[in-house]
C-alpha cells in the first residue's frame, strides 16, 4: 500500500477587512470614552444639602424683571445689579472684592467674594450678569448669577482647605465678547498681577432651562446625537481637549449630588459653543476651566430674545445644578485637578 502523507488541517485566514473593522471599532470606543468621560462603577448619592428653588427664582426675577435692561448700553442698571450681588455676597460673609474698570468713559465692575483660607492655587466659579441686548435674560444669564449667589450661602457654612472665589462678571456679551474688555478678561489679568494660580475655573453659563420634549436637544456637529440624549433634560460639563481628568472629577461629583443627569464633552475649541463663555479667557491664560451649561441655543429657543423670561425656567432642576456645583467645588478642594 503506497504511503500517503497526512493531510494538514486547513485554517481559514481572517479577512484583512475584519482587522480594519476591529481597529475602527476600537478607535471609536476610545474616542467615545474620551469625548463623553463615562463614569465607571457608578457614583454614591451623598448630598446632605439642598438649594431652595424658591430662592433661585427670587434672584432670577429680580435680575430679569426689576434690574433690566442689563446690557452694556445701560451701565446704571449694571451697577445696580453689581450692588445686588455684592449685598448677597456680604450676607454670606464672603470677603468682598470689587474690580472696577474703564471702557471709554464708562466704568463697569466685576464683583467677587472669597471663601476659605487664602491659598495659591484657588478655585474660581464665575457667571456673567450682563445680557446681549435689552432682553430679560432669565436663563442667559440670571440663572448663573442666581446659582452663584446661592453657592455663596453654601460655602459660608463649609470648612474649606483652600480659597474659593466667586465672581460675577460684566461685559461677557456682545459687543465685548472675545475682547480684552470682557469682565472675565480683567479678572484673569488681576489674577496674574497677584501671581495667583487657579486649580480650576467653573463658568456657570445658562443653567435653568430643561424640557422633556423629545428632539428638543440639538448639537454642534453631526453624529453627536448618537452619543448624547436628544431630550434637553440634562446639564452639561464642557471642557477642552486635554482636560479629561478635570472634567471627570467635576462630572462625578455633580452626578453624585442629585438625580439630575450630567453629561460631559471634551472637544476642540473650534466646535461651535465650546468656548462661548467666560471660561475662554482662563483657557487663553493657561488655566484649567470648564463651562457648566444647559447648552444654551442648542436647547433653549428663547436664547437672546425677549422670550427669555423667568417663567420659562425649571427651578427645581436648577437647584440640582447648584447642588452639583457645590459638590464639585468640594471635590476639587480635596484633591488636585489635573488637565
């Protein structure tokens, strides 16, 4: 019987396209993880405080119904707003700092209050109090200022390991947006003159508009609707590229403070809206900073119109945002926040 060599088993070779597909899937997974900063392992619901939604509404109504208009063309009203914020900061026993500056022949001013021991670096939380025109500006940005005032009350009763500075800025809106005359630009220069470092800056930019309407949330780029909810019932933490650790720290703390959904994005500045607030001046100075927002015109149809009124805001969810910001400040004060 003639010898026959044993047959070797035939192995199917993987198709080259499968390697490419797997590589693309891995790349997309990494991109999704970096972009959205998912919180793995969940969070512990541990908030033992609560901001009163009625107090937030009171502040918003004063700012958007009594102290109007609040645009650059009405400096007397802006001065009245600054006085209102200053009194609230003083009632919270903050160390008051006023920063007047000239634009032409007109004087404008930021109002700041510090809590905790003097330290370098410090945490900065800010919100602008001016509007883009003679509008009520309830969400943009009486909501952020109201949150800042109530945050002062929380901090006044909190033992802090480092300085937390709350700042109400003027002249964030056009015609001074992206100019050296922005109140936040003046504050950044003031910090530099003091030699003060910033552990993190949080800009409260429109934090009061929420809706359960399906399709109410839009986005600055195609495909983001696959990664984020299309219903505008969440708050967003917006950071730039390279700030994954900072955004994750803030997002985790905010998520643990209430039942409000918190989403985040780390994106390049050219994506429309990513740098549309006072945090841009801190980025330009090399400080770590984020924006906390209801996403403004990507959700709120009343943006920069006369319809941006106090009656359109959700003060219960807005209170949850402030609870979350307070939790984030405490978390940042406990441990260094890297980029």
